[in-house]
């Protein structure tokens, strides 16, 4: 049996988006996740995934023929430069500006950018300012 390893955050185990145009979404998410230094995990004819994000077409078995609708996803960035790289990559790969990189009033040090993905989902990259993490992620071996 093959040993596998997963890395997870605190609250969300995984999120599934069902999209109209899988090829457009794949180009968009490959670019923005590369800017955030998140590797693609895998893909098939009707899906792709990276870390906690799973994206499929409506005709995939897991989608049950329905699009998921509009969502807001916020990806963590290591610094302000990574937020800016995310925004540039998104705009160059089918995203629409929904808030240029800059400070936000949510809490001191909050620096973010917002884009709409090809399906109109509000995708954010956020850097929370100087902070210390207890761990980069939760590692699950099985």
C-alpha cells in the first residue's frame, strides 16, 4: 500500500467548486496558486485539485450536475509581494480585478487583493502582517 501525506489548515478540510469551463478555471488556478507557491496536487479529465481546493466540471461524478454558485475564498500569502504576484497572475489568466493589492481595515497589518475567477467567485490573497505561526500546516500521514 502506498503511503500518502496531506497538509491541512485549521478549519476547512477541503472545498469543492463546480465550474462552467474547467479549462479556463485550470489556467486561472494554476497561475494564482503558483504565485502563492502552492503546487497542483493532481488532475483528471473532469477535475483538478491543489491542497484543500478541489475543482470539477458539472459532469463529474462528484458534482451531481450542478454548479456551486458564487463563493469567497481567501488564500494565505507569505508577504505583501506574494499578494501582489497573486493579483498580477490572476489578471493575466482570466481573472477580473475586484480590489487591488493594499491594506484593509479588517485588522492591523491586513494586506489583501481580490479578483473574480472565471465563474465569478471572489478570490482573495491575504497577508496578515507580522505574525508567528505555530506550524506551517497540519501534516496527516496514512
